[in-house]
């Protein structure tokens, strides 16, 4: 029986040879190849190693392929401390960045492992060799897709290294994506229609083929839209949406009807292949485990999402702005007062606490009250005006004095130079949150491709094929689930008006994919698929955000580790900046060891 979790068989199955370039790794099986592939069980043990590398904590989906696409998207926030991670957050990536280096490295690790596995298993007479080769080619396809979308033209290898592979030139992105196509077509032919969680199926391969053709359409291939439609419609109905949005992000999710492909992890497994996503995204002092909380959400993106669909139930699942204080390995801290109170919890943007001035009988302290930015009174919920908020703090007719003081103090936290309490100025992404994490290991499995995103891409395809009504109706399947995801059915996100133009529907779908997939593994890719025009639209949300701009005005030198980012000094008409930020730089270590790569990506 297949296992949900993958075990890296480094000791018992694979012994990696030393190499000069990451592209020059030839997996050497410690046992004679004929013995290693003498039975299906032994061959599958080697295949599990390929899955294990894909799920690696350092460089793979165990951390880096969760962190990088969010942190470096333009809507992720991290400390402004001047290191290479910070510069990538500013969209000024350096090719020495360790997160990018590791993310690149592990995708090629998977490719090298699958190349060797495919060559070996195809030379056998095992009855299920085609199915196992299909699984390996599926993983190779996903790895090359990631590389091609995030780095463009990349070195292409489909055979095991012969140790003369140090000089592997970059192949055009189109050729790399064509290998993705052929691998997925093979996978669709030989994979089973049903499989265990964590392993691909025929329908998953066809869903990824639809995604591939959608990508090609976004990149300018007008002939790809019809092919994307064929594949998407072919798997429509093979999956379904979960009834509630929040059901997707529970611990150890299994058997989800919405999951097209997911990875499984085990908390007490190999130290190199567990899920460390919660360690990256969890707020500090919010769980039984340890959290680095190094990736948060920009205020601009939070407000844009919440303001676009005011009352959208997905907000509570997507963002974490209030939580019960905890101690590592202990759990929730002792209650401060005789009854639960705001002092037991932590609050972040857009929430704050303020002193009521009243000390109930038997309490140690005055009662704290919880406030929120008064979006309902502002002209634009999507972009709350710092000046309007300040005016409210001085208007005695709006709120009582204590609330107004609390709001003014919080506005100061968000906008003033040299402020205190800065950690509260940004919300966290919540989907990776694990209250019961063990140390730095999460109980979460990770869905990489959801049926909701397939439906939104299908809507995009219909729109490009001039079937706007079908596009709106298909997108509304996702929006309708969102409306029903709260305690009560919400009016938002409302169905889009039929009077929208094709261009308006295209933009709606672009941002809806970001809202639905916020804090997941493809934020970076989604923001860049439609080129500089739509990347500019997304980054404009950040650069025009009033509260973010007010901090910049008050701190023009952008000093301190708790700073805001205005991209490219506010100039988003700079096509060079936008074009550069469609791709990551090829890592320095690859440039130094692969003599066939003489130029980096544009702008680097």
C-alpha cells in the first residue's frame, strides 16, 4: 500500500555523488541497479526518494517553495533589515539570495533523481514500470514548470548525468515547457484514475496540462486557449469544491474532493523532509511549537482583498490578525483576569486594543477593549485614507475619547517613524497556521493545486475565447462557495455584473486568483503570468496604499527593520523595473559552476 508521507531514502537507497554543478548530479544507487530495480517494491522505494526531494524542507515544498512565492511576490512582507531576503522583498533581488538558491537547487535535485529513475525503470521488465515512470515524469514536469515560470530560460536535461554536464546551456522557456507537456501527456496516459493522497492521477496530469496551456495563453500563444479549455472541461466534475473554504486548511487534510495534487508530510519523519511552513508563517507565541513568523502580509493586500469583497468569509481563513497568546511546548498562557479578556490575546492590523479606563471588580488591570480601523466610515475600504482616519480620531461626534485615542495610537504604530509596537502593523497569512505544531514541524499536508483555481483558470479561458457569460458563471462557482463559507451566507463576494467588458473580467479573474490563493504556493507566479501590464496593476495596489505611503512620508530614509516598501521609489512606469521583476535571477552558484551560462536574466 502506498504511504501518504514520503521518506527520503538517503541512507538505504540513494548515495549522491559529489558535483561541481547542481546539474551534474548522477544518483548512484548503493545496490547494484539490477537488484534495486529487480522488483516493483524496490523500485518504488527509489521513487519515494524522488517525492522526498520534492517535499524537502530546505529548498523544496517543505519550506522554500511555500515561502519564496509569497515573500517575494510583492504582497508579502518581511523585516526591512537590508539582507538579500529583504532586497528580494523590495523586488531588487540579488543572485546570491539563499532562499532562491535553495529553491533552484532542489528543483534540479528532483530533475536529476527523476532522470535517473526513469532511465533505470524503463530498462526493466516490471509490469508496472510505465506507471512508475509516469509518476516520475509528473514530478519532473512540475519541477521544470516551476523553473520555467520563475526563471524563464533554464538548463534542460532529460537524461542522467554522465559527469560531463557542468556546461549545460539555458534552453528557451518554450522548449522547457514543451518537455513539461510531453511528460504530462505520458503521465496522463499511464497514471491510474484514482490514487492515494499525495500521489498523482490521470486526472491530475490532465488538470496540469490545462494549466500549462493556460500559462502558454497568458504568455501570448493564442492557440493555447482552446487546448486549455479541452483539458479543463475534461476534468471538470472529476473534482469538486469543499463546502467551506476553511475545510481546505485543517491539519493533515486527507481525501479532499478539491485537491488535484497535494504533498503529505509526517511530523516525526526524516529531519530533512517535514513541513516547516507553519514555522515560517505562524505568528510568534501563537502555538505549542516554535514560530519564526518571518513572512507576513502587506497592509495594502489585506485592505484590497477585504475592501473589494466587504464581508467575504474567506478573510478570516486567509489572514490571522488576532490569536490567543501561547508558550512554546506549553500552549495557551495563563488567563490574566478572572474571565477571558483581551489581555490574553495578541492583535494585529487592522485590530488594536485600548484601555477602557474601567477596572472591573476582582480584576488586576483596567479592561482592554478591542478596536478596528473604521472602514465603514471611510471613502474607500480598499485603500483606507490615513488622513481620514486621523480626522476621525479628532472628531468627538464619531466615537468615545478612549477609542479615538486607541485608534490614533494604532495609526501612529502604522505610520510614524521611530514608533513602538511595530510588529502589530501587519497581519499574518493564516492558511499554514498549526496550533499543535511540534517544535518547528507542522501537522499540515500541502495542497499544491486546487479545483477552485482550475475553475478560475477555466473562467479565464472562456473569457479569452469570447465566452464572457460562461466566464462569469464559472468564476461564480468559486465565489458562491466563498459566500457560503461563513456562519451565515454572505452577500460578498457577489456575482460579477454581466455588463463587465472582456478586459474588466480578465482583471477580475487576475485578482480573484490572488484572493482565493493568498498565502499559498503560487502568488509570485500568478502576479507575473500576464506580463508587465498586470504586474504593474498589482504593484500599484501597494504603492498607492495611503497608510503605507504615510509611513514613507514620515520616514523618507526608510530606516529600521519594521519598515514599509514602496516599490521602485514609486515609479511603476519604469518598464525596465517591471520586466526585470517578471523573473528571478539565476543563482550565483550556478553562474559560477556552469560555464555554459554566460548571462543572467534581464536586469540582473
